[in-house]
């Protein structure tokens, strides 16, 4: 190889480094990638917010259902009345969540707790929402919790 053939590739590389054509395409590709990533994360976060609102609606309905006289009277019916009352309200919550047109995985098995007669009940719902775009960064689901 002569000196001339060795320097030719180096000149081409120097020429590419100085060449400004196509620079806009590279900048656009990098910024578009970041923009799409942030839009995808925003979409996944908005799905989590909607899921939290759905859980809040179900928890509110469960509280209203639990205070109905026909449902609440079960707690006073016999010795196992409190357990029957909790089971009845938990069944209502499970049916309400399954009727929602939204993909949720409920995390807690007994969302309604009621300690003793005359006390207040508490509804705690927690679920996970599967993500669409965040698995790119190893986030497959987002946790959502509501307590009323």
C-alpha cells in the first residue's frame, strides 16, 4: 500500500465530519425518539389516573351499598352477622370491579373491613394497571390504591 491509498480513507472521514448535510435528520431522529417516549409515558400515566378514578367510584358505591338498611341489618342478625356483612359487601365490590370495562388486577382479597358493630367501615382497593409503553424501560404495571 502506498501512502496515497492509506490517507484516502482518512480524508473521507475528515470530509464527513465537516459535512453539515443530514445534520437536521439526526437531530430530528433523536428528538422524535424522546418525544415518543414521553408521549407513551404520559399515556400510561393517564391510564393509571383513570383506573384510580374507577377504583374510587367503586369504593364510593361500596360505602353507599354498605350503609343500606337492608344490607346493614345483616350485621345485627346473629353471631356471624358481621362476617356475613363483610362478605356481602366484598362480593358487591368484586362484582362491581368485574363489570368495569377496564383491565385491572385487584391486589387485596378483602377490600372491605368492618371491625365491630357501631363502628365505621373502611374500603381499601388496590390494583395494578398494565402499561403499554413503559415496558421499554422495564415498568410492566403501575400500582393504584384508593382508601375510603
